[in-house]
C-alpha cells in the first residue's frame, strides 16, 4: 500500500477527515532580515500543578437580567482537589458552544490545561444566545458587545474565590474579536489580551469584500453557530427550566436573525450594503478605546488578512505594547497555532505564557521586546521571516507600474512595465467557475479544503485558472521587487451590461511557468465610488482604496463609458526574485467565495473590458521596499 511518512495513505486521509469534522466547531525604516529565532533563549517554565478541575456552567448575570454561563477550570492537586488560592484569570468568550470547543483538537487556541497548570484560572463563556447561555444571538450586536465588559468585571470581582482580580483574554477568530470588544469597555482588572486572527471591518474584511456576498464562509459560519446553539444545553440536568428557556431563545434567534439575515442579503436588501448594521459589529470603530497590551496572530491566507493588520497598526501607532506575527497560514492553521513556532519564538502556548506572565503576573522580562519584534512576518517568494517595528514604515515607498498591451483569454498576456506603454484593450468573459480551484477557495472556506486536499496542485499553481481571464505580466525581473502592505489595482474598465465584478490576483510567475497567488482583491463596478478621505496614500500613490458600498453611491456604467475602478487587494509581504515575473490576473468571478445578490445576478453576466493606454492609464500600485527597480 502506498504510504506517506510511514502512515498508510487511507489512514492519513481518514485522519484529515476527522480533523475536518472536528474543526467545524470553530467556523467562526528599511527592513533588515534576521532569523526570528536568533538569540531567543527564553524557555517556558514548568507546570506548578499536576491536575485541573472544572466547574461547569457557572451562572454569570448580565445587567439586563440574561444569564450567561461559563466553565471555570482551576489548578488542582494530585487528588483532583482545587487549589485554595486566587489566581489571574484568562477569559475566552465563544459562540461555538464551549462544550464542543474542548474537542476541537487545539483549533480553539491553547488548551486550557497548559496555562492552568502554571497558575492561571481559565474561564470560557458561551456568548449570549449560544451554548448554555440565555438570550438571543445576533452576532456582535451592541448588547452582546456590552456583555464582554460585564463578563470581565464579573471575573475581576473579589466575590470569585478563585480570582485575584487580574484578568487577561485569549482565543482565535470570534473569540479574538470578543477580546477587543471587551477591552474597548476598559473593565477593571484587564491587563492584556492575545487575539488570534480577529476581524476589524465586518463588511470589507469578509461579508462582502468588494461588494459581492461571501457565500463560501458566511452561510457555513452562521449555520455552525446556530446549529451548535441548538444542542440541548448541558445545564439541563441541574436547571431544566433554564435549559428550556435557553433552547427556545436559540430557536428564536435562528428564526428572527440568522435566516432572515441571509435571505435579506441575498435578495439585495439592507444587509447587502454597508451601513449601521455593520458599523455596530465592526470593532475597528472602537479600537481607539483599547488600551491594554495586545499580541496578534494573523495569516497571509486568513479570512481576516485585511483586518488584523489594521488593528495592530492602530495600537502600534498609539504606543500601546503590541505584537503581530503574520505567517503563511489559513484561518484554521492560525487559529490552532500550526507552524507558529517557525517564526522563531516558540509555540502558541509558550508565547501566551510569556505574554501573560509578564503583564498579568508581573514577571520581569527584560528581553521580551528584544526577543520578539513588534512585527514579525513571513515573506512569500523567499520563505524568510523578517522583523520590524511597523507595518507601513519609513522604508516603504509608494510605487506604481503600468499595464500595457492586451491580454487574450487563454493566449498571450498583456504587460506590466515602468517604461513605455502600448495601447490595448483586454476582454474578460463571465465564466462562473473562475476561481474554483485556487488558493482563494481554501482561504475563503477558512482552510477546510486544505485539511482533506492539501496536495491539490491548483492550490499552489494558478496558471490554469488564469487562462479563464485576462493576464498582465512583467518580463523576467533583473532585480528583485519587494512589496509590503495593501495593494491597489487601478483599472480603467467598461462593461457591456454596465456592471460586473473585477476579481484581481497578484501573482509570482516562476521561470518554469508555475504561478503562485500572492494575494487577491475584488470590486463590483457599480460600487466604484471612492471615499478619498478614508483611502490610504503613500507618496501620493493610492495603495488602499476605501469604497462606501452604499445604495446611494451605487452607480452602473453607461453604455460605452470607461471609468477607473480601484480594486483593494488585501495586504501581503512578498519578494519577486530575479528571473521571476510580477503578474496580475483579472477575472469576473471568484467562486465559491463571492456571488452577486439575486437582483444583480443578470447584470454580472456581461463582458468586461480593461483599457490600458495614455488616455486610460491602468496601473498596479503598492508599497515597495526601497526604490523600485526598472521593470521592462
């Protein structure tokens, strides 16, 4: 039988399948390169306690009378008896049912036992309307967000016999976002947080990137939270009346929030546009209120690839102790800390221990900031890890390259150059399988396909998918081009039907023809209106456009009209090496990631044209490291 690493292939596939099923419980200056592992001598301290003990479904009353419930894990002696001492408390707030979270194979973050056996208490709380908690779940509405501060105040109280009044927070994804809402309330006792892969701007990060609806992750996520909430609450054996109330609340949430939200969005109703609904749920709007040290983890192929760096930048600019590690990870990998040790600082558990020991226990750590840079990131193209103090620092320059000539579907590519431009027009046909077998598919289903089909060639080579659209490519580089941060494809576009979507991938083409997708971005043409006051410029070059995405600003193109469309491509760090080509691919779909609303569906089935000429100067704009070399 064929084997891989000594494991029968059939068994390995089964293991991936089991991991896949388990992971469903979570779907929610110039830079100098140094090895991130260099000179880091800090070692995690050993366990203080041999066992832990859990008190389940402890009632946590909210100010509106709703009862939330949390599991309290405490240090215990060899007999299993709780240690009669007060400890710092690490709090995790989840919408994925805390009872299921413990069986998620580490994808929920660091297992509670690691920190608890080293002198912490872990409190894991079901968010309002989920798990064993009462109330109706409405996905980060104002009431749920207020719960975060109240939970932390409750955990801080001297009425908790296991709490010394000092608290921190941990957890990925939904649990990471919950930390920021809680921290924004500035509850007493909160000293530090450790959010992995949190989002910032709900609409732009994930729900409707570019103006079309995410149909790969969001329905799956809403279904997961709703389904996990309909599991009969564990508290039923001790408090059957409360259990009945909770289950009815959860059913009401599904009937009055989850299902209507999906139907309204698909029907082109209010949730299809940015506005008050998403403002209430976007933590970027309160990040200025967060004042505690924060350690972020992000993935270059993560669901919140766009949002996490924005959160880091805000705290970093305000002088709050902040760290960010960005690695080559999808959502599930970054949530579980898979490969985090390759950044050179140790495992996820060890990093959390070091962070919390310093900020919660007051342990002196004179090398914390010299060992761990403010920013550590993986560079695509070289596989190197780099360190810096800022994401968009003084060593970056706003750069722009021209699109030139025409691209033929399945044929010759247009060009990318810093030299003279040749006029051209490139057709993009609406083919509803564009994007189907690319790394985008894995990214926007949170990394689930990678668990079962990690070796699928199209996840690492985009050349075949790209034949379905327009391609623009530089000549082989004579000097490396390094880009870092958000990217803008400024494309002069016309549409036979007046609308449609531009799906743009920035890529690295190797000498052997292999094409690696570095990042991607999307933009619905009718949502091309640009808010220049909220857009980001570097050296007068637009690198991160901000579109309003409102019904009032939506406008289709007139027949024959050519207009500039700025496509926000999500941030990354990459070096295109000598001999390689910098390239972009433009298509009209990104399936199964995005689809239009039903009223706009027919309007997307139209031929688009990308114009590149002196009159219509299409460009690709990005922050480059140092002066951009000549690209012919």
